[in-house]
């Protein structure tokens, strides 16, 4: 069976980004991980809690920088990502830093088939479900991988902020980009990379998805999880809009007013 466009195009795009993210010009602080001075963003630092000794699964782990940072805190980590380039780079980074972790190449939706056992924590953050077409299936996968009493931690851009962009701005405020309830893939063609300004991508076409907050929460509830925490934040892990400014904890905010919820985070546990 041939792969759907969203999977094939998005994976080619992500495969290509890996080298750009490992390059010295990248915003990714790989040197910080090597020197033991790598920090997560302020939001998850404040909310995640201790992970030592826990079986932790990092979904959409990219080249493993956060995965290995969590392993440095004593978690027994497994990272999963559909990009072969990302998984190869993650294994190399683990070997170079001497940090123990397991990495598995898989589409997130096949996570239950390819991974053994259950996890005490599942961790998914920053730039993840925007690449996924089906949130109820994603939530079912998360629930199926959690051990009883296990906790899913999720932090990402708020879908309300995804409605806007700078391209359509008519003043100093962002303009309309795509509808909150659009409910279909947004096909994007972009040569630029968010973390490395020197990169010109060749695999430029991607399929991205805005998932309303209620879709995410209801899907997790329908999958049998209990919602333990839901926070909205006026900050985000990257500079989504030109007028945002950097603030504490590797986060960005609007300089004047907290105009929009820029990100949200949640914890959901398996009874
Ligand atoms: C923005 S990155 C997440 C980065 C992570 N927060 C970090 O900083 O390391 C998104 C990741 O999702 C992965 N991805 C996208 N769609 C996926 C899918 N269907 N299954 C598994 N991984 C996927 C990409 O390969 C990429 O590594």
C-alpha cells in the first residue's frame, strides 16, 4: 500500500532538517548537552517533575536532544521518531555523550506495534501533533503505551495562535492564516528552517494540521485517560511572530500584552 502524502512528504522534510539542526548555526544547543548544561524550556522544567528510574517514552523525539537530557536525569528512556536520519543522529549523539537511551524508528501511530511493554511517563513536546492528521488515534496510541498509573506529559503551541501569521499582517499584529476549525491538512511550501537560518530546504512541501484544544483533550479522555492538569501559557518555545521577544526559560512572548495563548501543556494519567 502506498504511503499517504502527509506521511511521505513530512518524513522527507524531517529527514532533511536533521543535518541542519546538528550544524553549528542551529539554535539547538547540542553543545550544551555535551557539556551537561542543557535545559528544557521553562514550561516543562516547571511542570514535568522528577523522572529518575521511570520508564519514559519520548514520542517524536527528533535527534534525541531532549530524550538524552531526560536520560541524564535518571530516566530509562526510549525515543521514537519516524525519521531514519533523526534516529541515526540520536544514536550517534547518545554514543558521543555516553548517555544511555534506546531509539526506535517508527511512525507514531505504529508505536504500540513496535514498542515492548508499558511506560510510566510519555513525553511529547513542541512541534509534534501539528504533523499528525488523526488525534483520536494518536490519543489511543498514547493510552495503549502507558502503564496503569502512568502519566502523559504534553506541551505544544496553542492552536488558537496557529490561526495567525506574520505574512498576512496588516499592522504590527499578526493576520489570519488558517481557520481554527478548518479540519483539513494545510499544505505548506517553505524552503526555510525554523532553527537554522543558513538552510535552504529541498523537501519543502509539508502537510500540517491545526487541532483544536478540545479535540486533544476529548480524545485523551475518550482513550480512557484522566486529565490531571491543563495550562495555557502566554509564552512559546520559539519566536512564532516577528514581534515576539525572548523571555526567561528559553521562551518567547508578545512584548506588550499577552494577546493570545501561545502554548498549552497538560498531564493525563492512566487509572
Ligand atoms: C519539531 S520536532 C520535535 C522536536 C522535539 N521537541 C525536540 O526538540 O527534540 C518534530 C518531530 O516529529 C517527528 N514526526 C513528525 N511526524 C511524525 C510521525 N508521524 N511519527 C513519528 N514522528 C514524527 C519529526 O521527524 C520530528 O523529529
